[in-house]
C-alpha cells in the first residue's frame, strides 16, 4: 500500500522519463491551468510534491542511504523516507548551483491589494521592514483584538488557517481543508479559541448551527462546539477584512451584469468584466484576461460556464460565485507577478529550471555573483501595473532541491 502512494510512484516516472543527458524535460505545461493561466505539472507532477514530514537532516541522511542501498538501516519506514526525498532528485548540473526563491504569501498580498484592505497591506510592509509581526500573528490579533506580542504559537496557527482558508468565501467546510493541509486538530482549535470568542459572534454562530440542522445542511461530522467555533472564526475574519469580504459580492455583480449586457464593460476590484460573443473576459491590472466560455445566468441567478470539471475531468457546466472568481483572479495575478519578472531573471544569468507555483528554481555558475538575495530581489520587483503591492521573496542556495 505504501509503495503505491503518489509520492513514491513519482520515482518510476522520473526514471522512465529522464533523457540520456540526465535531464527530465516536459514537466511543466505553460498556461496548463485553463482558468488562471498558471503552470500545470506533467510527467512526475512537480506541482504537487509531498510536503515533507521529516526534518531536513534526516532527509539528507536518507538520500545518502538510498543511494548506498541501505535505507532500511536508517529508518523503519522506507516508503515514508522515499516520499520525503522526491524533491532531492532535482540537483544542480556540474559546476553550477541551485538558487531557489519563493514569493512570500503572494496570493494574500494580491488579495489585499485588489480589495484595498489597507491595514493588511501595511502589515505586510511592516513585516518586510522588520518592524511588525508576521501576517498570521497579525490576523489572529486583529480578529481577537489581542496584543500581537501575546499571540502564542497555537494562536498563530489559528491565524494561519483563517488567513489561508477564508480569503475566497470559505466557511466551516474550509476549516476541514485547512486541518488536513496544516495538520491542525479542530478540537484543539476549539479548546484554544472557545473562551475568547465574543458573545455576539457566538450567538450568531449558534443560530447558524440551528439553521443548518433544520435545513439538513452538512455539519461535516463536527461537534456542535467545534462547528460554532469554526463559524465564529469565519465571521470574525470577515469583520476584520471588510474590503476583501465585500469585494466578493461586487465581483459577482460585475460578472452578472457583463453576461446580461454583452459588449458593455463593468468594473470591480481593479478588474474589468466584459462579454465578447460567447466569452466572458475578466481583464486584470496586468493586462491579461481570464476567459470563461459559454457564460450563463440561471433562473436562480447562479453563474455558470463551460469547462473541465476538476473532479470528473469531463467537459461540463461549472458553477461559480464571487469568492471563486476572486480566487481565480488572485491566483492569476500572483502568477503574473512572477512571470513578468522571469525575463529579468534570465538576463541576470539565472537559468530557470522549474517553476513550482510561486517558487522559481534556477541554476547559475557556482560563484559569489549569483545569490539567493539577488534572485529574490529580481522576482519581487514591482511592476508598473501593480503600484503599492508589497512584494517580498526569500529562498536558498545549494546543490539539491529541498523545501526551505
């Protein structure tokens, strides 16, 4: 069973696909994600490599043990070790070094910039300048009206899940995704948060729980208190981020108006919406457009378009809404920030080896002139189409890829 996991099965694709010169090509499809224009992974799927659950020193030792054919001497779970070492299969060519950099919380920064959530933009600037806490601490402190200096590690984890899961209209169900992604125990979250939730918010969450029960809505197998806490955190986050949560409805309204009024342009959140023939175009600040074929407004007011269903992989009608539109635009603009800087990266002598979401892997001569700091500066360059968008990046140098 362990041997059939997707992480371990990547080795077979790597071995079968590598060329005689040691390179594996064709792993990235440009604009492969049809709704946002982001890259799509192919062959061994570099876009979905497992998040390591072992310390890096154990991974480094494991790589040497696997190469020596004695992995079983350093671990009781060889398959787990193999899953953790997939990234390490990417190495620098002889005489070169890997230089890797990742745009920091780029989707969160783009979301705040698009919506004009000024306190959050300033929080990013303060953190980048070294004068303020990181955003997850700040998010928790803002939602709970707490002093950032008193936010504990457990509280910060709550802030992280709130920030990453609730920005696109998510509710209680989004916490299940966050719990799975970030190994967060929702019952533990309830224990930490329950006594600090304002009575007004708790009352609203309790009313929502009763309504959900009466209308047979999904409760996701959560206890009543855990459900109330998750819904309370959603409400607190939305109150703390009024510009972002308010933009969802504006985006949906602009979409509806554009579909119903072909040829006319409507604006929302720095974006323009226009129906051209059988296409809905969302023109972003970068100048690039997102295109949705056969847009339609149903009798219930729901927006749908034609596309490949991510679950069935079949061409079918797909429903969307304000939060989802916002997610598409944020991911697309985050992609543009990186891509529009790649020519500068190449001109500076860095060869782009791979792009993994908001991270770029390059190789360059093994000297002091090419550095992680310079690469980070290059990819965090502010474009003329996004004035005021705070950008930051960081990474590492080495000879083997890892999760920094």
